[in-house]
């Protein structure tokens, strides 16, 4: 393979710039659809009299919604099986009612009454708790700090392991992936909960891993191909690692596709986010991080700049 990527790098910059602008506008106008973890809700720990499952519980809430009407859909609930509960014990989370505290308790009691009528459960084992908006706001702040600290930590390590220009190229690619992925989440309206946050943080690590492979090959080729134009050297390095990059992305996407199809509703957000993120991360590691390195270095490495 002999793709001339550096020659067309400005085209890729324009495409990515447009996508980033659209993503920022979407985040500013529409915003993310925060889940219970970030905007508050109710959490119940129930032990049903008979064996149940996540799909059965969702069907129960669909029936409640059909009979009485709910302020949320069955897709918005989070169902977790409790280990050792023999298929009868579950933790169920759903959004808080858009009413004051007194009416919220009334609505909550009615939901429990309707659920018990459809699927009887033990009152002795019932545990109820609420996640207030204050805790939700704190979770948002912690999520933002987690992303920022990840980016800073990656930058410091790459600056130590490589050179600052290479580290900057990788960080630009990470920020590129983060903004576009968040814009994608905003436009499809998927619920942003802790599993989606985990997918976003996983994406940061995946993106920099792909970029490091190419940057490391560039560093090696600088020692071997001493007379090569720097733009041509970068193209050579990308072409040498392109097969590995594609193979890694395809195998990762196959695993994510299995999660998406068979993983159930509770992990759907994680799978969708990471699937899109892997595609964007593969693109940025090839078409963004290395071109940024070329723009930042040029003559500083004793190479001729890319041909105009």
C-alpha cells in the first residue's frame, strides 16, 4: 500500500473541523440525554416470589405503562441481577417523576403497587432509595474530571515517552474523537449513564493506542530513512502499520457487534458508543494525529516540509 495521506491532510482537517463544529453546536443546543446516574431517579431492590429476568421485568413495566401510563418508557429503566439471588433478586432504576417531592413519593408507591400486582415480591426484602439532583450534578462533575485527568495523564506520558509534537498530535486526535462521539450521542439521544461514560473513557485509551503504533513507527523510520522527506516518511510509516490498524479495529468491532446484538438493553449504550468511537478513533489515528505532527514540526527535525 502506498497511500499519499499527507498530501491531502488539509482535506481531512476540514472534514474533521466541520464535524467538531456540528458536534459542539449539538451539545450546546440539544445537549446529552443524561440518565439516572446524572439527573437523579429511584432505585428499588426487589426479591420476586418467582424467577424472573431483565426482559420479563421490562415487559412488566410495559404492561404498567399500557394500563396506567408512565412518565418514562421501559427502555429507560436499568435492571441488574443480584448475584446469588437465584434469578429472583434484582435492582431496578428508573427516572424521578417530574413533580415535587411529595407527589414523587405518591407516584413511586403507585409504581411499586402496580409492579407487585403483576409480579409479586417480598416486602421484607424491599429496599428503596432515591438519587437526588445534587448527587447527579456531582456525578457530572466527576465524569468531566475523569475525562480531563485522562487526557492530561496521556499527554504527560506521551511527552515523556516520545516528543512533545507527537504527544500533541495524539491528544488532538483524542479530543477530536471525544467531541465527535459526544455529538453523535447528542444527535441519537441515547441515555448518557455510567456505562456510556465508561465507553467514552475506554475510547480515549483505544484512540491513543492506535496513534502510538503509528507514532512509534515514525520514530523508528526517522532513524532508518534518514534521507527521506518527512511527509513521505510519515506516509510510509502509516502504510506500514495500516494493516495492523485495520485488523485491530475490525476484530474489536466484531466483539462490539456481538455485545450490541446479544448483550441486552443494559449494555446497549456502552456497545453503541464504543462501536462509533472505534470507527472515529481509527480515522483520527491515521488522518489526524500524524498530520498534526507534520504541521507542528516541519523543518525542526531537519526534514523538508511536505510538498505544497
